C-alpha cells in the first residue's frame, strides 16, 4: 500500500495520510480490507470480539491519496486535482493502476479536473465515482465527477436491493451497490482495531471498484498463460487488454446487473450480481468481450 497526502494543512505531514475522520478508512476497507476482529466494547480489552468481514477484493494493492482537510473536513479542490495528476504520472511511469475509486462529489464542473480524468481513462484506467447523497433534492442531483460520461457513476441500494433515500436519480447513473449501514475499519486515531459504520454512495463506489478488480483479475487469470503457452487473444491482442476500458467494463458490469437491457434514471442498470460473470467459462468470457469490442467498433 502506498499513501500520499495532498492537503496543505499545517497539522498534516506531506508523507502522512492519517485519517482522523474515518471516511477514507471505511472506503479503503470496503474495497480491499482484510478481515479483522474488534472488541464489541472498544474501551474494554476483555470484551468479546466481533469479526469484521473482508472487503470486496482483499488481495488488491491500494494507492491512497488524502485530499480532505484534517482541520476543516472539507475536500481541498487543489489537493484533489494534485492527486489525480500524481496518479496519472505514476501510471505513465510504469506503476500499473487498474481502477481509481472516487468517493467525493462536487456541484461544480472543473475543466482541468475533467481533462485529467479523461487522460486516466484514455490510458486504460477504469474510473468509478459516487453519484452524491442528495436524493431528489436538487435539479441536478448527480455530482461531478460522476456526471462525466467517461466514468462509472454509482448509486446506493439497501439490504433489499431498493434504492436508498439518499441515492440520486439521473441519466448518468450506471449501477447501484450496497451503501446503507456498511461496517468496516474506522480511523486509525481511534486505535488499531476500531470499526465504523457508514452509509452513502461513498460506500457503494469502493464496493464496485473492488468488484472491478476481481473481474480484471479473473479475466487475466483465465486468458493470460504462463511460460510458452499462448495467451487467449481477440484480433491478435490479449483479451485482458480490451478489458482495461471504462466502456468495456460498463458492458461487463451490465451483464452482472439486474436490468442489463434497460436503463432508468432511478436505478441505472440496477444492482450487481457478480456470479453472473464470474461463473462463466473462459469461452463465454472471450465471446462476451469480443461482442463488446465489435459493437464499439
């Protein structure tokens, strides 16, 4: 795991991304956290322990960027842009980045930020963004950068698969993922085994990012051969090369969704059911990706 702090607070060290709020810790845990035990009564070392389940992709490696001010609790827009540029530089210098998960929302469009995100997508990174938590309260409830057409826009559903009251509606919405009363790791300032429970599309987004990591790993495992074996290809290119694309990944996720052939402003393409893709055999995966690529052409 790599961390970097982009906030210029006097209390923040450049190389320290301590999370005093808990938002980032919970999001990271949902995407790729390991299972751990936490005392039910965190103030009593003799308290019985509760097992916190792992995140969606516990084997994934994380690069964490701190862009929220410790003192104000607000998103630092300059820090946010700096983090995106740094990820672009890392990827361009050989550090392979598969997915960027953004659990931040803004009412304002930034051309420079949109351009950097476009560059990330063009370089083969799948960018996943939270829709917002304003429900139907605003004329334009989907926030930036989730409103950009070249990212995946994620809303939230409850335990029954229904949209939560705070998940917004809009034509930009792609999918719903669990986002109500989600348990995971708490801020490190509360101790090494602290837990937190949160709700919001901020929780839904890293869940989808983790799922994308699993899908990418599964397709790579199936289609990339070791040693002298020949990779599974489409038109001479490895199948996995095609999957590092927001547009191809959106189509793959649609195959996992509850409404793959119908989009609505309330639920996008619906809730996600990973087994619908992960249970496919390799020939089916290749056929699916080939069909998507042919349609894109």
